[in-house]
């Protein structure tokens, strides 16, 4: 496949971003990237701009797909080599991000007629009364489309992020929650948490019960149970410690015997910039950890001290761990 030399600083920054998040970056790549950032203020500012676009894209699945497809490593001091396909794809993603960056405030017009969009920024949490008797507690970096008419929504679509939906005992009308390719039905007095990331979803029941309808099959989720599903199928209902699973409601994050890579991926939802692990062995290491949201500014240092990682601080809140 044809390759091209990229001299534009923003395109170099995008190429670095693609590679550093591809899962194939090495510690040497991290040091090379640090040197590139410190060569000039222009480089550092370009990376900050590209990072802002990445954040606006949410999961940035398109960019990651190009990273997996090309697996090209930036090299050389002044130029970056990447495939023409990846370059065009990155430019297209950036164009989409410019539109997304134009969004302002919590409520913006939804794609469905008469609906609304609810969104929280990175690190932001809030509770919204979306209808009489229906409250949605939104976690950080969450995107929701309300269904139905303004003032009388009949449901919502969790596009990405995490939220707790609570339906008062006196609320008689149906309120349907869509998440990934499933639909949730519940009754008065029910409360449940829904999470969606990269088309994988989890439903955790707090009170009452929720019924997941997916591919013509109904799955009941009872209090203190959790069900996960994605394109490959539906998991079984399993017991879950609700206080730990939803500790974010109290501004606490609890991880119990989870891979550090998964922990860092979750932490990235709560802080500006991004922590990237460049060592696969470190990413696979099982950890037990507890952080408060007030510690997000220093969480990379805490991980470095606790697990013997080497941290490289970069502009824009980016940190490489190896």
C-alpha cells in the first residue's frame, strides 16, 4: 500500500495519536513522542488540538480502526509515515469532530423529531428530571437521546456512557431505555444502571426489576444482579456488589482484581487528556484499587508509585505508562 510523508504538524500529531492508542506502542515510541512534543510549542499545541478532537469523538472508534489496520509507527524527526488510507480517514474523522466541538450546553436538539440530547462532559456528573417521576443520574462523558416529544418523553437511548434511571412508584406510564441493541422495560418503583461503551452494554438493577428485550428474547434483571451483552450475545445474570459497581455516584472508583489496562481505560473517562499504557505486561497486571474523583489529577502518579510503572508526562494531560 502506498505511503506518504506527512509534514503538516496537525497530521503528525494525529499520526502519533493513532499509534500511541493502537496497542503496539513501545517505551521507545513514548520517548520519541515526548521529544517530538518538546521540540517546539507548535508541536505541543498541535497535539493538544488533536487530543481535543479525539475527546469530542467519544470512543473514536474510526480512528482506532485505522490504527489497527495500518499499524504504522511514526518515525523520523521531521516527517511521519502513514498510509494514505489512514491519512484520509483521519482527516474525515477530524472534520466530524469539528462539528461535535460546536455543541454547547447540556441540552441540544436530538436527531429524533421533538427530542433532546443530554450530555455530560469529561469529569462532569449531574442528575436530571427528564419527566415527571423519572430521574436520570448521569455519570461522566455520557450521551443520551430522549425519545418522544419535548415535555413528555417516553424513553431514552443511551448512546454512550453510564447513567442510573429511577422511576417513581407513582409513575404509571411506560419509560423504555435503549442501550446497544437492547431495550429495557421496567415498572413503577424500579431503579437500574445502564452503561454502554464500544457497543458493549451492562444493566445493573438496584430496585424493582428490569427486563431486557434483545433479539426477541427477554432477560429479567433483579436487584443486585447485573447482565452484560454485546454483538456476540447475552451473558447470564450475575450477583454484583451494587455499592462497588456504582461507587461513582459517591465520587469513588473501586476496582477489584481487574486488569490495569481496563482500570486505566475507565479512569480516562473522568479526566482530561489520556493515560496510555505502552507495556502489555503492565496492562495485563491484575490490581485492586480505590480512587476518589478528586484524585484524578494525580492518578497517574499514584499508579506509578503503587505498581512500579514509569510515567512520561506529556502536554494536554497525556501520560505514557510503561
